[in-house]
């Protein structure tokens, strides 16, 4: 067990790794690139920003919730047919 080594986390494999002193800082949306993408309209985006529980989109989730190219939140299954935020990103 002492020789176990993590070779990937989500979509990040060794080929994308860098030394901590020289690695580049990625955009936050890179962290959720392996999640299902859920595009929402402006009205729904307002509800997402306030952490609303919403009607579930298609798929099993979790979902990266995006409006006009901006990552707003990550949502997960909640109750039958409903989803809730795992994390809501602050506005710039």
C-alpha cells in the first residue's frame, strides 16, 4: 500500500500534472469539466445564484450549472425529481 500512487483525479491525468512550483493555475470551470453540463436561462440563473432547489434536468448528475458560459454552481440529486446546490460560486 505504501507504493500506491494516484495517477488521475477526474479528467486530470499525469499528462496534465505539473510541479507545484511551476504548474499553471486553471480556470475554475476546468475543475468541473468531467461533470454533466446544464445550461440555464437568465431567470433560472438568478434562482441558482440564490441556492434554489430546482426541478432535475436529464441525467444522473452531478451537474455543472452554466449560464452564458459562466459557471454558476454544481448541483446534485436531492429528492425525487429535484436537485440542490452542492456549491454556488460567488459573483465576481
